[in-house]
C-alpha cells in the first residue's frame, strides 16, 4: 500500500555515494527529505540535483538532511555527479542511494509501472524528527520539481510543528498565518502576542510568530 502522511518513513540500509547508510540512524533527530530520480545521466534529473546542491544552505538552515535515490549503480552515480557539478556549477554534497535492486524504490512505492516499468517517478517525502512522513509529492519524469515550493512547504510544516499555526493559500515567508482550529480564540489571544484578527470564528490570522 502507498505510504500516507503520518506513517513512519520505512527504514533501510543502503549503499550511497557517501558510504553505507542506515536511514533512521542517518536522520537522527533531524528533518529529512528523500527524493527519487528516474535515472542517471538524464537532463531533468541533472538540473534537479544541481538545484538541490545549490540550495544546501537553505536546507541546512531548516535542519533538513537531504538524500537522493535512483535505481542505478554506485559507479554510475559517481560518474554522473561529476557532470552535475560541472554543468550546474555546484558541488553535490548529499548522499545519493544506489538502489540497483530497487529496495528503497519499492519500500517508498516510487515505481509506478503504468508510467514506467523500469524507472522511478519523481517522488518527494519530507520526514519529521519523529520519523513520520509529513509531505508526499509525485511528479512525472518529464517535469522538474520546484525546489522553492519544497522549501516553502518545509517552512509551513515547521511553523505548524512549533507554533500551532497553519499557512493560507500561496503563503510565503513573512506573511500572516492562520491559527489552527484546535486553539480556542481565548487561548490564541494569549499565545500570539502580536495580535489575532478574527475574520470569522473559524478563520483567525496572526503575524508569523517567528519573524
Ligand atoms: C529526465 O530525467 O531528464 C527525464 C527522464 C524521463 C523522461 C524525460 C526526462
């Protein structure tokens, strides 16, 4: 069955470009992102991995460890990383899982046989410090993912985890956020000293608490 939000991210031990990794041990108490790529030496994947490397500081700032997976062997990953670094003007500094026996791809349901028998779709799983899945995204092989959106969702998830707020449609960093329904208006007024705007009893906003 497909993995769902709130499920524990499956654990595994796998060979990567940074040595053998046990996933849960490697995550420790951090947030994590595991994301799949259809195949090595493909153009869209090359740009995506380059973009992720360029955003290293952004992931680090949010305490998110990043790990990529594709079903090609380690020697192929190692050669491909040289191309990614060269063409995307960056240095890949996160592990890439060599999932040639498809262990990880199958655990995370990353192969959708009606799309492709052989390669993974572009999956993203964001995992919280409790090892639970907080976000899943699935893109087709032909569409590169929007990493600005991925960082935006991580910001939203971390605000919810830390402050009991949700984020409205198209929210970006610095804009007002929504008080979650579980918090009463009386408690919200105490909890959010920057003020609470009651648009409707069920729609209450407050300035972003960590700004
Ligand atoms: C790519 O990763 O570049 C790609 C893979 C499959 C179809 C189209 C593009």
